[in-house]
C-alpha cells in the first residue's frame, strides 16, 4: 500500500474513531473510563502509592480520588484522539510535499474544525454535553501531535541525508 493511501486511511479512521466515541451516551462513555480507573486503582502497587499521599484513608477520600482520576482519564482520551489525528494529518501532508508551515497550519485547522463539529454533535447525544474546555484540550492534543510528527519527519530527514551534505 502506498504511503499516501495509508495516511489517508489513518486520518479517516482517526476521525471515525472520534465520532464513534462521541456517539456513545454519557453513561456509556463514563462507564468505559470508570472501568479503566477501577482497574488502575485496584492494582496493589498503585493503591500503595496513593495511600502514601492520601491525607485521609476514608471511603470519601477514595471516592474523591476515583472521581479525579476518572476526570483525568476522560480528558487525556480527548487529547489523545486529536494527537493521533494531527500526527496522521502532518504525515499525510508530508507525502504531498507541502511546506512545513502549511502542513502545520492545515493540520491544526482540520483538528479545530473536527473538534468543533465533535462538540456540536455531542449536544445531541443523550447524557453528553458540549464544552469549550474540551475543544481546547482537543486543540492542545492536535498541537502536540503536529509537533511530534514534525519532529519525526525532521529526524528521519536528517538521518537520510547523504554523508557529503552533512559537512
């Protein structure tokens, strides 16, 4: 499969994954993130580390930790989806020999449009809400994805230079 087609498919899959996750009801989405947090907190080593930092060993304190961890997992998931999308977009544009600045701008523009459409879509999904903070998190994930993919491209190009061009 040629690289252009591979990255086009990766971009389509990333966008599809974003909207697939957004189509889940709030309770379904929350259940998934809570199950991840439960597994993490249930891990003996993790529990021992958190016990050292907890001021109160009460059930309330554990529920508070659980709630904060769930929030963090949900926001990291948002950012990660858009990190993958932006990374894929920059790599795709790189295969079309688009200049660095344009690759970066086009990728972030598409990330922002998808984030806006995603939050608009979530207004109509049961038990979901649309938050400006999620758009900001999505965009930050997109910036990081664009930067990391640009770094990957730069490193690959610097290793592929002929020996004579280094001096």
